[in-house]
């Protein structure tokens, strides 16, 4: 059994599968499209919310350094993703990479993980988007009934029609074609990057140098505890993450890291890229560089406009401008946040459908979902199915506590991809690699260690929920995926042809 659980799918076979007419996706994306996708999914609520939270609770003005640390950790993972995406330009991202390096069971686990990560992320972002839209409507004097906002506490029932509608509209756009999705994303990303630049440029005129003192506040003792809401590292070793001081910067980095989540979605579009060997590394690394630069600049400006101890946890950018006597900027920032979340939601939904499509094409999920639309050349069946499910979930559920699952899912994928680079370098050194991760195996090992450190800083209850989801995934694999695996059936056919024996060892 162990040999079947860890059977690997050759890179050449994975690429060959993409050429089958009924499973072939249309290649229409450029390096610019990929970079825009990356910026579109990374710049979201993180830049509008997390800056104030970690500055006030962990790092003070040094929150800008926390963004640098988090950016470096992401860059280590991005270098590993870039090698895989250029070597194996197939839909599925970390799932496909794992299938080629670690084997079928690890690939299934990471694919199952990504399905949860992207689905839950899409629903959470849709709910957040709806909240911003309702806020803008309330400011304009337009009030929605509570029952249509998912918040009718009097009757114990509510359906967030705005969140559900957003998911359904984006589902339609994704079905109609990747090029249309790219064009919509470009327009929306241009708007939200403009808003971010306005914040940086306008805010720079209101910086008070005194607010940067102390730049790194003195460390404060944190009482260790055993609550499931405490970080796992605290429960395991009784060591509580530091508040402020130099270690506070690293604690803050584990929080602001989640503002970067999403760049790995770029890798899911490898199969739909015109020149993936050249453009995938550019798209992945380019989007990460742009977003890190914007994050650091925003952090420097906001902590200079208002002392870190007075920053708002919920809306630091808007409140910083209010403190300087310019409250109208709050409306501009809310608009930018709402627009920004639109692309985050779309690209997360895109990433999930591509992973689901790749798993279906491999037979680990029903093959019905692996046929592309005859005209649009998109995986319309999984897109529609998942879009409807996520719209329902977003409409009925706030998902506030489950949002952490998105984070642990991404971090787990980072670990698997870094290990996969090391293994594939050893097992297939002959593969042509348009981009090579530098300093292998040292860099991937450092990436794994840094990622595990961030994972240990996640709440213990998040680990428990993640473990439950993985157990459910294992059951699905052993009850369905393993017996329907396309690779497994191909290997059985080969054995029959060579040995003359059919299933069960019967002589043909």
C-alpha cells in the first residue's frame, strides 16, 4: 500500500495531460497579468487594518520592520514556488508540485488543504466586502434591512445578500474567460493601488517625527496561559510571544504575514500563461516586491501621523487622517478597501477552482468536473459548483473564528513546496528549469523553519480545526480518490501488459 500512496506523477505526464482537448485551458495571461493578479489578491484588508493592530499591540513604529521580516519569509517561499511553476506549468499550484515530488497521498492532503483555504478565504473576504459596502451605504443614508445583512439578531435569521451576490457575479466572470477576469482585475487593482498611494503621499505631509519615539518600544512581560486561543508554541513550551522589544517585531511579523497571503494563487494560473517558464517567476516575485514596498511605506506614514499607542485597531488609516483634521479621507479609504476586496475574492475563487479542476483531472475527484467549456475554455463546472456553495456559506455565516484556517492552510502549503523543491532536485536533476531556486537545499530549509515558526504562533484551536479537516480529507481519499486515481489505473494497466496478469493477480 505504501508504494501506491506515495506514487509520483512524472512532470512530463502532467504537462501532457494539459494538451488533451477536453481538459485544455486557454493560454492568455502575460507576466503583467500575473503580477496584477498577485497584487490584486495580496493588497486587501491587511494593509487597511493590521498596521494599527500590530503597531499598538506588538511593535510600535517598528511595525514597518515587521512587514520587512514577513516579506522576507514570503520571498523564501516565493523562490521555491517560482522554480516549480516554471518547471511544471500546470494548474493546481502546490497540489501539482507535491504530486510530482512527494507522491499521491501528500498531494491529496495539500490539495484538500488548498480547497479549504481558498473557499473559506473567498467567503470571509466576501463578508468583509459586504461590510464595507453597507458602511458606505449607511453614510450615504441608504440602509438595508437587517435580515438582508446577515445580522438580524431580533429574529435569529439573516442572509448577507451583498456577500452572496458578489461571489455569484465573480463566478460568472470567471466562467466567461480568464482574459476577461484579468481585465476586470487590472481595473480594480489600479483603483485600489491609487488609493494606497494617496494615503502614502497625502499622509507624508502630516508626519510628526516625535511619533517615532520610541521606534522600538521596550519589551513587556506576557503571562503564559493554557487557553486554546493561545498560540500553540505557548501551550507546548509555556513560552509566550513577546510584546514589543526586538522580539516583538518577530511576533508582529507572524501577524502581518497574513496580509501577504495570496501570492501563491498566482501559481495556480500557470497552465493559462502564454510563456510560463519566463512569466511565472516574474509574476510571483514581482507582485510580492510591489506589495511589500507599499506595506512598509503605509506603516511608516501611519505611525508617523499618529502615535502608535493612539492608533485605531479597526481602521488605523482612516482614524489617522481624522486625527489630523481630514475626516473625508476615511470615505476614500473605505472605498479603496471595498474595491480592493473585490479582486481578493475573485482571485481566491479562481485559485480554488483551478486546484479542484487539477484534482478532478487526476481522478482524485469526480472526472465530471475536469471538462472545460467548449467556447470559453474555462473549468466552468467546478467554478459554478464552488461559486454557489461559497455564496451560500458567505450569506449565512460570519466565519470570523474560522478565518485563521486560511492562514494555516497557506503556511502548510509553503512548507510542502519548499520540501518538494529539495526532493525534485535530487530525484529529477535532469529536468529543464527556466528558474532555479538559489542555494538549494539551504534556502528551502530556512524557508521551512521560518514558516513553521509562524505556524507555531497560530492559536491552538486553529490547529485542532485544521487537524479535523485533514482527517476528513484522508477519509475521502481512501474511500474514493485512491481507487479512482488516474495515475493508479495507468500503472495497473502497465503491470497487466508487462506481466499478463489482471487485477488480483489473475492470469489474462
